[in-house]
C-alpha cells in the first residue's frame, strides 16, 4: 500500500494520483459507547461495576469477548467487498494506559490494534487511528468516556503530557506502516468545557486548542515525518474560525456533520423543529459550514470524519435515508473524504444492526425501555425535566439562557449522571451467573453473520465502490 500525502485539497498516492477516501467508523469497539453497545453509563463505570460484581478475571473475559464479536477480519472483508477503502478506528486511551500507571503502555491493547491493521492491510483498506477518548477528557459527554461532564484535559498539563506521550508511542510503532492513512489527534474536542457545557453562547478556547494541536503534531513529526495528521474542529467538530493557518505539510482538517433532519424527529423534507428542511437547505448547511470554508480558504483537504442518521424512531426510515443520501451527495460534490458513523450497533445508527430478536437484544430491552420512558418525546419523565428547566430559567431571569439547550443539558445531566448509574447494576446482573459459553453465545449477536443490514447500508452502498 502507498503512503498517502496531501496535495492541495486532495489526498494522493506516492505516484501523485488522487485517491478519494470513503468508508466507515468502527465505533463501539476500542472505544465503547452506551447507545451503540447497549449498556447504560460510561464505559469506565461499566467496567468498574463488572469488576466489583464478577471479579477481574470474569470482567476481562466479558469485555474481550464483546470486542471480539464487535469487530473481526470478516467485518473488514465485508466492508472491502462493499467498496470502502477507509476505516476510522476510534480508541480509548484507557485501553492503552492505566490512570494508576501513566506512561506504561498495555501490550494487549496494541496487539488488538495491530491485528486490526493486519486485516486492513490484507484486504487493502486504509485505517485512521482516532483518539476518541483522551486522558482527562477532551469533552463532557459519554463518547469521551466521561462520567463527570467536566473536561480536565484542557487545563491540566499532566493530561496533555500523557496525551502527547501516547501519540509518540503510537508514532514509534506505526511510522513505517502505510496502511495507516492518518493519525486523527482528538475526537470532537470541546475546548471550553472545563466546568461543563453551560446554557450560554459557547466560546472556543482557541489559544489552548491551537497550542495543544501544534505541540502534539510537532512531537509526532519528530518521530514520524510521513503520516498525515488530522485536526478536528472545536465543539464536536463544528468550529474552525479560530484555527491558526495550517502550520505544517500533510495536515487534513476534519468536521463532523449531524444536521437536524439526520437526528431530530420529523419528516424530511418537511418542517422539523419549526424550520422547513429540504435538499437545498440540508446541503447548504454543509457547504456553508466552518469546516468547508476553512478547506476552501486554506486549500487543504476536508474529511467528514463522522456523519450519520438516527433510526431510533419507528416509521422514519425513508425520511432518514433521504437525508443520508443528500448529505453524501454534498460531500461528493465538494470533494470531501468521508466515513459514516457507524458500522455496527444495537439499532440506533449502525449500517449493520443486531437482530432485535437475539438473546442480547431481548435481555437488554427492559433497561432501554426504562431509559426510553425518560427520554422519548412526549414522555412524562422528559416533560417533568423540561418543566424544571423552564422553571429555573424563569426564576433566574436571564434572557440569554437558551431554552432548548437548557432543557437538553438538564436532561443529559439526569440521564448520564443519575439514571444510568441506577441502570448499570441491572445490566451487569444479566451476565452475572452465566457460563463462559453462554456469555459468548449472547454477545455473538454482534458478529457479522448474525447482524442485519439496515436500509442505511443500501444508501451508502450506492456511492461505492471507491476508485
């Protein structure tokens, strides 16, 4: 495989010919996420509860078998046969390093990543290593494996030191591997969330994020001068206006795109959240985004590292499929690289989804029904949360408090910091008295040959194979 390089807004092979990268994320694997894997709370909290209830050996067995089922060589072969040429591999720093033993790296984690890269190399698919969860948490939410809703990464130098050192270790190990298309330094940073995300206009800490990016990139370059380095926009990949101009060769900039019709309830095209959404408006949202503007202004490649649609509500599949197709058409017209979120899950956003009649799906169903009663639109639990948020806004009397964001943040706080903590023991008890064979049989619901192709896969497939 060729080492890939940047040439203007294009990515090219060693002979200078352009390659367009189109693929998928392997989410919920080396960085687990509750709404994809089907557990409540953060990955770290779940692992802790498993150790407490089952013991360290049985807990390790459970998670190893889950990761084995989530992703294997069969999955890589399937994606290659579908026409994809890129896999984004999100990883959690905790896979590689314990908080009690910083700078001491776990070989078992690198063996698992090495194996994935061997599969990619065998099937001629490029891989991007994405630091989805950084020491100290770069964002306040569950996808940063954060149970506190506070991001300590940005204000404490020891976390930044560990972050840079881990990337140096990765660079040492993979500097000669052309199968690695790029290093994606930091997933969805939220640079001004040290004390949480408040219901007020968000202001990026551009001095800090620029400094961290430059320091990390320069540290990698001293070890590995060849690989592309990816820099994601601030505030979940949306903001680029305060980035310094590209400061080195072979930099790619990445945005994440989740527009209203992709995730909010309502028929598309049509009125959603009080606005009329059609193809022109949806695609303009991307073409006019800060990431697209940065790419045009500085003549650098734009990679849409994440985009996708939520299929969690019945009866909206056709609507979401139209939105997904219109998004990809916009990326193609712009010349952006892209990786859809995500390949496989329990039935929320995955191109492949577990069988709803599988043992795993049936066993976790009561847990998700309890959460659904709290979070669904029109549910009494959610109504009470909204009433409380509105009450507090009224009592505070600050007109700058955004009503929608205020409701969302209270709902997230209650769900992630209260409800999920109540539900974690219920999830663990499902596996408490199972034999190893029974555990494997249940978790095997995530294996390729037992998953179901979702309509979203057929939409993405229309824009493949890659050249």
